[in-house]
């Protein structure tokens, strides 16, 4: 979870490359413009503290949890859901077998040439 200038919120799914993307943004932008949970040793420590609060905001929190927990004005936010890696493979691997089978078939056929 990365908040830029209190108006741009970047949220990402686990294991979909969001940590790498947000870490790169943290390196590019000045820290005064950012609020983040995770990604750096300081951010990970902050994430642990915020997760213990009743709101339960942390690095992989949902948009609704972040919105309510940080008391952000939803109308003033630009919200981006980030997935660098294909999210369907992540979901398929964590759910039922038919989805995982579809994912494997797609992966195998995508690499072959006719």
C-alpha cells in the first residue's frame, strides 16, 4: 500500500509484483510525498504497528480497509490496483484444481508456436 500526496493510492495483490513496483516508486519520489506500509525496513516496522490497530491497515490491506483505517476522503483519491504479474495465475494456484488446470493449459499453449 502506497499513498502519494494523500490522493493517489496504489494497492496490490500478494505475489503479483507490487512490492517491486512500489519500492521503485519510493526510490524515485521524495519521502515527504509518500506514506507507505512495507517495502523498506522502516515501512515494514510501520506496517506491523498499523496492523495491530483496530483498523488493521497493512501492506496488503483492501482498499476499503485503507480508506476507513486512514480516514481518507474516497472522492479525493485516485485508486490504482496494481498487478505486474498475471493475477489469474496467482488466484488459480490458490483455489480449486480446475482453475489451476486451466492456468497450466494456458501457460503451455501460450509458449508453443503453430
